[in-house]
């Protein structure tokens, strides 16, 4: 019988060395919904050694068409997403160490929730929380893999602190999106697609394939299918408060110009 990971180890750029790096890897998934739940599942199956799951909520029946971690029983029992998700992930791969936090990301806990991890996956659903996550990743110097999805389309950005544009560089306005998936809808394949792309970037970071990580903003539409990568042509670290270390959302920080 072959080993659990032999098929992905046969992928040349990954190999056994990459698998060992994954085993020692640490990832945090902030938000266990449509994106974070699928990403967490893929990370656990791939053999990432440590996963920290952060989410304050409970799954609901209208989550189940697109969220892979939860069952009808979880909804009926009112199990928190982190608890139901961790149980499912442990059933998939007992080699993965899973830590759960049933809390919302906030200014007071953001740094503690991310500290010690090698990559952060954004599974959040509000612009305000994403800006906070962006600042915390920049402050700690941890790569952030952002994805967003609505209707049948989405976007993907990898923030490499100090090496390229952050979320605020891409989206300078702090406005919330004009409409949410609750209003406009969302289809499962689009969510799974964006979560897969997001996970691929996180795995590249964890296996040490930094030169293969997405540069720019990947825009995806499934209806009809279209993939485009946009460049950020005028990144200026000093023009962005977050990139120059002026954290407006984290507590106790004076501008660090
Ligand atoms: Zn920035």
C-alpha cells in the first residue's frame, strides 16, 4: 500500500522535501465559511502539520450548498463551525494538529490569533475585518492569501509583507461592497474554485515555492469562464499607510513611519 501523500510527492516541484515542509507548516484560516472551510479541508488533506481555525459562528442550512465542512446534523445540533469543522478535519487526517478559536477576529486578538503561523488564509466576509487582517499580517510579516467570491466570480491576491502591494494598496477605499452574497447569491463551484486557488497559493508558500506565488490580482469568472491577472503598476510602499507601518486598526500603535 502506498503512502498517504505519494501522489502529491510525485509532483516534481513539490516532492518529498516539500511534503516534509508541509508537515512542519503552520497555517491559520480566519473565517470558516464558503472559502475558509474548503481551504481548511484541502490543507488538512494535503498534510499541513498545524491548522488554526478561527470563526465565531454556527453553520446554517443555507450554508450547506457550498460549505463542505458541515452536515445537516451539525446545523441541527447547533455545533459551532470551528468545532464541527475540526471534527471533520480530524476524521480526514489524524496527523494534522488542529487548534480552534470560536471568536471573531478583532483588534484585541488579531495578532495573537496569527502569531507563529507561516501563512494566513482570508475566509472573512467583511471589508472591515479584512483590513484588520491585512494590518495584522503586515505587522507580523506573515503572507496573507486573500480571496473573495460572489455570484459566479471572485478574486485572489497574495500579500507578501514588504515585497508588494497589500490589500489596502489594491483596494484603497474602506467601503463595504455595495452588495453581499446574501443579496446577489453565490454558487458552490465558484466558491470551490476560489478556495482551491487560495489553497494552492498557501501551499506554495508552505512548501517554499515562493517564486511560483501569484503576483497581481487574479480575477475569475465562471459564468462565462474567464481568468485574468491584473498588475499593480504603481506600487509605492510609502503611499500606503499599512505598507509603511501606520496601522490604523490595531490597538496601541503609533504611526511607525
Ligand atoms: Zn499597502
